[in-house]
C-alpha cells in the first residue's frame, strides 16, 4: 500500500506541476520565475531556483509529521513528492538545461519530445502566451514527432 501511495503521489505531481507552473510561476510569482526565461541572472543560480526550496517545504513537513508516531502515510506522500522533485531536477536542470554537462545527446524519443516541448515553452519570454507547462507529460504532438519517425 505504501508503494502505491508513492506512485499515485508521483503521478499526481505532474498535474500539480502544470497548475503551479501556469498559474503561480507564470502568475503572481513571475518575479521569481522570469530570470529562468530571460536569462537575466549572471552566475550559476537563478531566483527561479528558490522554487526548489519552496517545493521542498511541504515534503519536509510531511516527512516530519509522517514519522512522529511511527512511519505513516504522510511519510510516503512526502516521499512521492521528493522523488518527483528529484526526477524534475534530473530531467529539467541536468538534461534539458545542461546545468551539469552529463547527458548531452540522446536518441530516446521520449526525452527528445520532452526537450522539444520545453524549448517551445521557453520561446515565450513573457509570462503570457505560454505553452507546454507540463514536465513529464507534454502535448501529444511532441511525442508524435519522435515516436512516429519511422512510419
């Protein structure tokens, strides 16, 4: 049952990420997210990186509350959130934005579709008129670009 909680939370985080990205990061907290689009920050860190701290707080609280009287479901919810955050970091920061030059090239159609959709998202420098707010699941047209190459 605990494994199921982790998986369901991980999957649900994609929906939460879409909503947060579209309505919070491209909304009232655009002031923190803007430098991720316009690259106005010098150095290795962006104000946008504060979102890692903001999003870690609920997971940390769930871990804490989940171990107060033995490990309970709250711990596993926190674990699902944390695993999604780790996946986000690996794919978004390492693979897509190359903040660490370890995964430069791939022929994996799934990863190519994710990268392409993210490039479409970043073509918009302002907070309006954005597209592709998802992370691990993007509009199907991007998957079709790479999965149907041989057909």
